[in-house]
C-alpha cells in the first residue's frame, strides 16, 4: 500500500483532488509489525489490539536503557516511509544485525490486509521492498528542542512524512508561531481547541492571534507563546508539527489519520501532565496511531490493556518482546512499578527498605532488651506503619503482618491464633490453608 507515490509531488498545493482523495482513502492504522535482523531486534512480532470505536490503537514501549525501544521506532519509521526515503536516510549496513545476511521489516494494515515491506541485505547499497510511503507519518527523537530558526532545507516529501529526527541526535522543532498565524480561522480554531485539551491547567485559557504573535489569554492576562515555559513550548511544538502534516490532507483533526512515533514521550512533562497526556492526545487526534516509548509508569494512564509491551534484552544481547503484561487499566502507579512491566522489587527508597528488612528480622528474634531498644530506634527513624500504607486497609494489613511475625517466632504455622491470623485470613482469603487453626 503506497500513498499515491507522494514523493513525485513537489508541494502540497499541487495535489489534485483525485490524488488527495486517494491518499485519504489509503490511510489505515498498522495492525501487525514484524522485524527481523534490524540491529538488536532479531525476531520481533506484535499485533495491535482491536481498535475501540473510531480511535486508532496505540503502542507504548517499555524497557530498560539499551533494550531496543529507539531501534524499534526507527525500524517502523523506515518501513513506513518506504525504501527510497530509507535509502536517503541510512544504509542497510547500518541497520543489519551482526552476523545476519538479510533482514526485513513488515507492516500489515487494518482492513486492507496490505503489507509494506522494507528489505535489506548485506553488501547492498540501498533498501528494497515497498518504494514509497505507506502513511503520513511524523517521528520525534528523545531529545527535542524548539528553535526560532525557520526551516529552509526540508525536502518536499516532508509535507507528508518526516522521520529524520529518529536518526539525528536532537529533534529540532520549528517554532510554531509563524505556522499558526498562517492558518485559516477555521483551522486555527481547531488547532487552538486541540492545544487547549493537550496543555495542563488550561480550562479557562484561550489561544488567539494578535498581530504577529500568538497569545495565551487566561484570567484577563495575556502571555506570548515565546514566553511560555520550555515544557509548554516543546509540547506545543510537537503538537503543531503533527497538525502541520495532518492539515495537508484533512480539514479537521477528528477525521485525520496517520502514524506518530515519539521516543521518550514523557520528556519535559510534569507528573500531573504525564497522567493525562495520553488521553488528551487520543482526544485531539482520535484516528492517529501513536507508537511511543517511556520510562515512566505515569504515561500508562489513558492506555488500554494490550497497548503496552516490554522489551527485554537477554544475556546474549538478543531482544524479546513481552506483551503478556498485567492489565494496566485501574492499576495504581506503585503496582505498575512492582509488576513485571517495570520489575521493581519495591517502591521504597533503598535506605527505607534496609530499615524495614532489619525491623522485621528483629521482630522474628527472641525479644531481649537490646533488640527492643533497636526496634524502638527504628520506630523513631522510620515512623509508624502509616508511612508505608497507602490507605487504612493497607495500614491494618501491615500492623497485622507485624503481629503475625511476632507470634510466629514461638509457634508452628498451624498453631497461630489471635486477631492477627484472623485479619490475615481476611486479607489473603487463606487459599492455601496456611493460617487455618486446629479447630477448622
């Protein structure tokens, strides 16, 4: 599936209505991704979950540093833009896995079943497979910077796709003031509504044109766009760059389709912003498919089950993709951190964890005056159980656990009695019978 050979068109204004309609109709979200021998990704496959209503499915990549998240994004980007553009950006020798003679990236699209292929062989000077772009696509690298300098050297096809920033060390985003001012009133209003949804604490904010400036208006005060914080400017720059591509083909953002790739989507965002940005992007660009990476569990808010995968690197350097993760909908942040999605043993800081380990060890020992004195000291240093529990239920469980450990030192498991055993039965449903009394 090639988007009407768009590289042949020198500028967006030259697209005739027939070709424009062909481009619109060809747009479909990606259904399946297959990657073989692309750098450290030797054999990776992923199938997106079914789309909900008219919204395009997302994919969020998790994994430790050097686990292949950026490589995954680059592989998808090069396959989307086609072999001709991929050959301009890089060479097969720079992406082919060590020891492999050939590799491929395959993208299967929803509804049509069409497959875009990127093929690369050892010794080849260029890529083969699907020659032209299969979607309108914009990609952003992990390091993003808004600059005032106007772009002057972009090739014409960048009106339809732009993925260079996944290869460049810094994503240089053009300051959006000039582009926003150039929009018709209808499209400017659409862009302003989308930005209002995307930016935090903007319930009563409006975005207006004023001479040669774009102004935020809030509570009777005005702030020029160039005076906004770096985080605001970067997010606005990313959002308007996406709109710049979409408005080439569609009149409304609600109907616009495409693929957006963002490495480390959490960069520059406050925690409160991180928790709502995915939902905001889904609302502003409902039919745009986002594939992104993050190190932050807050970014999983707004995602559906099946839209998150974990990339893991083995001892031999190969990367495996784990999509069998716990359901993320409704999970608390520390539960996500201690699940296999992030693999932490605890969300406590190391010093607190050491004190807690010592505390429970001391409780299990015969109580001498020295041990009791140390326990009292830990209480003073660490605080009570309320420092650990997130709510009254967890505080009660921690108290019961402590009492249980204290009772356990002098009894066998089947002899444990008292309130602590009863409370723990309630918490854990006693499925293994460990806490059953002799009379049960």
